[in-house]
């Protein structure tokens, strides 16, 4: 009996040892995996080091004031491993950021929970949703938000140049956790551009972390001086009470961005009084480029390609060569009588051109006697002061399409122009980080002395043959 028990113990002992080793291995691997994820210990072997973060990111993550929860939604089998790797590294930097990897296939009811807190954004099957309960803000990022592009002069189109996972996500985290974000109010109630007309522009500005809404002063709307007011091509004049409200807004330091198209009414007394206070004077008619000045227009003398002047908001654009704009029909401006307290700078200037009455332009574009000619201001930027020392800024442009039209943003630098002007006019710090995108293509292998490599490649098989010949000859003689 004892012998049988001893035999059974000897047989069970290897099984028990194997089970213990298996359990220890599972626990060890699980703990190692948890530690690896918690502290992002995995080396970055991603394409062009996409998941490696910069010092900007480290500082932002470690100073997040409020918790942010992210949902990485992806079609099963189509997960973006570079994105997940970066999320792991971000989560390891702070306890205030966490994420869940899931899909609408596994959790179809999740979209209802997420969409209820969104306004214009739409949750798709493949996106990243970031939420901050403390501020009540949500940001949705898709694959398009992780791509950077530049205009290619040769192909006359934008080309992809880099991957901006880090910049897009970290800027979104800043937006979600700020106590106050830059706000833009679009004036309504005077026949301005409709919500449909500005839908693309509003979406673009929201993607760059601005809050955009409309305000109707007659319906009880109010303006705060830390907001940027947009006046987009009004067709009817302001009432005196509205003019007083906007005067109070600018007198408190509120800034404005204004468009006035060539076919807008020339007589808007209250609007014009407001513009003159800012240093702007509207001119009637449409700007027609001189045919000989081929650099001043494209295909049609009404399709102007303006010259960009060096100013604070355009300096970066000029430095980067992002000066190509198109104005399909434009109004011109004069600088109103300046004082020591008002500074007006031209932003955009036409080439050689003349002003033609809009009614005559429908008959003929030819230059007729009596029409004013020369170079015209197509956009102006002003900085003006009030008696109490408060300063305000304003910008006016004679074409609204360059700001709101998606096609013009695709074929010109209209989007960059809009963003730089809005950042300049906003009284609040824009959400913008200087994080360079990762290269989209791998660098070609550069061999400084290729003849050495070629010599080695040739020598290796020759050496093998030389070593093998004596052996083969001996075997053949046997």
C-alpha cells in the first residue's frame, strides 16, 4: 500500500511541478505585460518612430489639470498599431489619461453614449474619441487628422508629407482640459453668409480647437470682449442699437474679422461707420486685373492671385512660402484717415488692375475710360486705440470665398491664411504646439563608398568557390 502511494506521489510530482511552472509563467507574463503598458517600456519599432513623444508632450501630459478618457474605435483586425502604441506611452506619463480599445461591432450601444455629448462631430467605426467630464468637451479624431500636407507646385495639388499623431492628440488634450478656449461668434440677422455657406469653415476652425457659434444681437445675443466677432458679407445694415453693442464690444478690446464681397450693397451706413472707426473704407466695384500682368490673375482677370504683404500674422506664411491665394472676384479698400492711435497695414494687394462697376462687368471686362486703375488693397489689418487706452484689432478682406470655400482651401493656402489671421485676432492663447510631424517616407539608404560593398559582394562567392575547389578535386580523384 505504501509502495502504491509512493508511486502515485512520484507520478503526480512532475504534473504538480509543471502546473506550478505554468501558473508562475502566466502570472509573470501578466505582470510583465501590465508593467510594460503602465510604464511604456516597449521599444519603439514603429514606422519612423511615430509612437515616440517629444518633450512638449511630456510636459503637457504631466500637467493635465483634469482626467481625460479616450475610446479607440477600430474595425476588428484593422487596428492602428501606431496609434495604440502612442496611447500606451501617453497613458504611462500620467494617471489623468486613460483609454479603452474597442469597436462598434463589440459594443454597438457605445455610439449612443458618445454621440449624446457631441454637436457636429460624428463617431465613425474607426476614430479616436476623447472626453473630459470636468469641462464637458469632446473631440473626435479620424485618420485624416493624423496626416500633414503641403502644396506641390509641380502637380498643383496638396501632397502628404508627414504623420502628426502626436501633435493632433496632444493639442486635443489641451483643448479638452482648458478652463476657457478661444471662441468665435458669427454675426447673424443681416443677410450674412448662412450656416450652410460657412459649414466647412466652422468645421475647420472647430478641428483647430475653436468654439464657433452664431450671435443675433436683436434676438438678445451678447458679445464678450474675449471673443472674436466675424462679420461675413452682410446685406442689410445694422440698427443703431446693434451698432452701439458692437462699439461697446470693440471699446472693451473685442476684435473683428470682416468680409465684404464686391456684390454686397455699397450703402450700409452703420456698418461703414464701424469700419471707418477700424481704419477701413470700402470702395465700390469689382477689381479686374490688367491682362498684361499675368502674375496677378489665373485664367480670368477676375480670378485674382494677390500679393501677400509682410505683417505679423503673414510673416510665418511668407517664410514658409505659403503665399498662393485665389480671390474669385474681389472688392477693394482704402485706408481711412489714420491717426496716431490707428495703425493700418495692407495684408493683400492686387497687381496692376482697374475698378469696374459691377453692372458694367456683366457686359464687358474691358478697361473703359474713367475707371480707376492702379494697385488696390484687397485686405487690410488694423490696430486701433480708444481714449481710455484700450486697443482692438480688426481685419477686412474683399472676398469671403477664400475663407469659407473648401475647394479654394484644397488648391491654395486659404486654410493656412484663415488660421493665422484667426490666431492673430483671437484674444485667447490658441491651442497650438510646435511638434514636428514624423516623416511619411523612409529615407533612402546612403552608402558613402559603394565600391567597397560591391567588392565584398563579389569576393564572398569567389572565396566560397576557392575553398570548395580543393575538396571537390580530392573527391573526384578517389
